[in-house]
């Protein structure tokens, strides 16, 4: 009987998480785990402009951590928040544990923006937030590589999708960020 009750409770919990994800229409509707394993309600970012990036420690694009942090620092007071989601789906370029990722990001790039637990961004096991991001325009479709960026407006809607090789501090990205920040 105890095993049945434990299974029933676990099943109800999983179903509530699935229902919650199915009802989500904006990034700020989700709860995710931080790199430290703590639950984070993304509703805390409502009204902010978000730059969401799938990151990796051993990628040709890893140096983008520097301009990402610079953008976060430069535009933080105006409402920009950078969110990093480690992903190991592309060339196994993020093999480390949460602790190893945190240490690498801090010691090598002095990353201060929020990092979340390692996730899948594509396929059946994709994190619900990435299922939302990749299913909406502009640019619906799977993530192609590490450091692909999603720009989210203050209204919580996807304002743009930026390919992995495009530098975060490129003129077109800065212009798009500034345009979203200007919307009050």
C-alpha cells in the first residue's frame, strides 16, 4: 500500500509539472533549476529583457561568455538579464558536472549572469522552456549549435533568435537588445 501511495503521489507530481509546462505560453511561466540545483521561478524576470543562451565550456563559441557578461553588465540597469543554460547535445562540449561548469565559468570568464542546470535543448528530452522557444516564431525549429541566443521582450514574448556564430556584441544584436529595452 505504501508503495502504491508513493507511486501515486510521484505520478501526480510529474503530471502537474507536465500540465504546467503545457500551459506555459511565455518564458516567465516556467520554473527551472539553477546550476546549484535550486528551483527558480522565471516569473521573477517579468518586465525584463532576457537573452537566453545555451552554453558550453568546450566549444569554438565559448569565448562568447565574455561579451555576454559585458552585455549583462552594461545593460543591467536598463533591464537586461542574460540567462545561460548549459547543454551537452552538440559535440559533447559540456561534459562537466554543475560544480565543474560553475568553476569553469567563474575562473575562466568571470561569469556573473544566472546559469541553470544542464539541459537538452532539442528532441524528446528537451527542457520545456526550450520546447517553447523552438516552437515559436521568429525562427521556429531546433537549436543548431551551442550559443544560439533567444531575445525575449519585456512582454515575455520571443523578440528574436540569433544564430550561434553571431557575436553577442555585434551591432545587430546590440541594436535588437536596445530596441527591446526602449519598450517600457
